[in-house]
C-alpha cells in the first residue's frame, strides 16, 4: 500500500484509526451543541464548511437539484448579516445562486444581526419573486466578535421554513467554556454550524468542522455511486467510508490534530484557556480606558468575545477639533503604525475599517487560547503602539 494512503481520510480501510478519531470528535461536538443526533465532516476551512451548509440546505429543500440542476427555478435567496464573513457571497457565486441573491441584513450597534430586519428582507425577497431558503447567523463576527441572537433568529426561520446555519468559525470555541457558554444559547435550534478549532483554540491550520443535526442528510446530499472506491459490498460498515459524503476525494487527516490536542489537555483545559483569553481581553479594555480618551479610544464600550477594537490618537491629533478632516487623518494612523511594526518586528497587530458604519481604520486585537497572554504583555502592546505611533508622520 502507498504510505500516502494512511494520511488520507476517504475510506475506512486506508485510515481506520483516523476515521474513528473523526467520528468521535463529530459525535462529541454534536452533543456539546445540543444536537440529539447529528453528523458532520472535517473540511479545509471555514469557507468550505459554510458552503457545506448552503449545499445541504438547498438539497434539503429541493433534492432534485442534485441531478437536474437549477434550470427554470426561481432564484434562491440566502440571508446573512452586514458583519458576516465574506465566504457567503463567494459561496453564492460558486454554487450558482448569484452574489446578488446573498442579502445582507442590518446589524445593531454591537454588530448583531437584527431579527426584525431579517424578517423584512425575507418578505421583500418573496415579493420580488425570489425564494428564501437559508439564513446564516454569526457566532463571533470577524471584526467585533459579535454573537447574533440565535433564538430570535431561529424563531424567524421556523416561521418561514428556512434553514438556519450558524457560522461559529470564530466563536464555536465557546462550546468548551465554563463562564461564557451562554454566548451560544440557541445553537441547538440551528440546522447546521461551522467551527474552526484552528482559530480560538489554536489547532494547527487547517482544522475546520461542519456539523448538522440532520443525521443522514449529508450522506444523501453528497454521495454518488463510485464503484471503484466506495463499493457497497465491503466486509465492514460502509458508513465509515466518509469520503463519499465529502466534496473532496483525498482529504487530510485534520481530525487527528484536534483529537490529539483534546487527549493531551482535555475539553476542560481548553475551556479554562478560553475563559482566560476572554478575561484578559477585558483587562485590555480597562487598560485602554485608563490611558484616557485622548490617547486611545474604543470602538465599542465592551465586546462580547475576545476581539478588542480601538484607535490610537497620536500627539499631533490630540486636542484638535474632531472634524471630518481630523477623522480622515486618524484613519491613516493604524496602517502607518502597522507598517512600522512590520519593519521593527516587535509586534504584529491587525487593523480594519467598518466602512458601512462610516468607521475608518482601527486596531483589532484578537485573543486566543494560545499564546496565553498575561497582564504585563498588554502594557507592552500599548506602549509599543505609542512608541511607534510617535515615529510616524500623519
């Protein structure tokens, strides 16, 4: 046998141990999510995991699309928040739904999707002749780390018969938390969700999960007859040939990375590490507030998860009238400091705008389980931003 086969999860016979590891993790995470029965697959990343949700929802609504395609059908419409991940627009393009049929729903001041606007957008799509079929709610938005109200969103989905998917690629780690599990309240009412352990938990890239509460739907949706590989008369239970319910053929043994981490530390240890990361993010917020509004300014008063977003105000901009021109100069600060960070090599911190809110570039600090940061390191981060900030011209 080619040694490379043992590193590929497509049939049980070539990777029996890794197949069982994947099965164990999927079963356990489904239980953590509140899925009485469920199924899932490891995918190359969150974008593909979210695409699995769309494909499954479409098949659930119209199984004939698998063979006959979408010819002659009304446009299928999906809904996701203004602050959701861009992968849904890309998925709409790749799956032939059309990017214009990915409808963005308004968010509140904290970045959470507004269920009332979701219902308005669903009714408008119906009026326009489209067919709503899928709603994505976000657990830990990319920029602000916001968690949508899953119960309120589920109420809307149940009212209109829509599939509810939760993009928990960032925030899914709250499943392991002791003190912050409430962030995922209502997740059990979703039809599917995606989670990237390579984000908050720190598993080696790539390590992404797609889970669904629909027990056999993933297999029915994706499996096709492949007599040379997925023979149905094998001597073992062919449901362990998980490659046929995947969009791939060859698949990395990504489950092994996460399985090994969990066996080494346990679910509980990661829960404590996650709670520490959230706690230390709150410490950073307090330190920013202590340095004063003239030096640093938070984008929000508080954040739900491990993201902290803020502006640094250099000396040349302090004490001036905060006109539109002043704000334009402020929004050049983070990119210039980031450039200095790259040249100095002392710090790596991202920045981003929220253009639809009229917010220009600000720093975005995202904490994770690893590295385990302590309070003194937060002082270094803020001190270094100030030091580098005064070396730049604005």
